[in-house]
């Protein structure tokens, strides 16, 4: 097998391993009541589910990008490693922004749920 095929297969195996370890169940309730308290609680549940899904997707994409970048770095020629390091800096900045945004949304969610 050539090197490109090995890279593709190893990337697919790692992605499948990551996907097989995720076992999260999302339940979204649709608001049906006429009272404001029940409607607010159901809306809060929907918002919590959407935020949870967005956070899990973001973390999953970040982990997959890290794995792909690491495989590229390991298998790259010495001259190409400088270019990959530039991409790694961009990745790190993006990951910090992603996790900071998730943290800020979590803080806002906690504050909003405490104000009733």
C-alpha cells in the first residue's frame, strides 16, 4: 500500500474510534402548554439542547482537526513541517476561541436560568 492510502485509512480508523465513543442522547421537548411558566421551562430545555449540540459538534470538529493536523505533521517531510506549524497556530487560536465561546455561553445560560 502506498503512503497516501495508509494516511487515509488511519484517519478513517481514528475518526470511527472517536465516533464510537460518543454516546450522548438528546431529548428536545416541544412547548405545548398555555402557561408562561411551562412555556419558559420548555423554551429553556430547547435552548439547552441546542447549546449542547453546538458544543459537542464544535469539540468534535476540533478534535478531528487536531488528529488530521498531527497525522500531517508526523508524515510530512522536514521542509513541509514549517508550513504545518503555521496551520497549527491558526488551529490553536481557533480552538481557544471555540472553547471560550462555549464557556461564555454556559455562563450566560447559568445566569439566565438563575434569574426567574
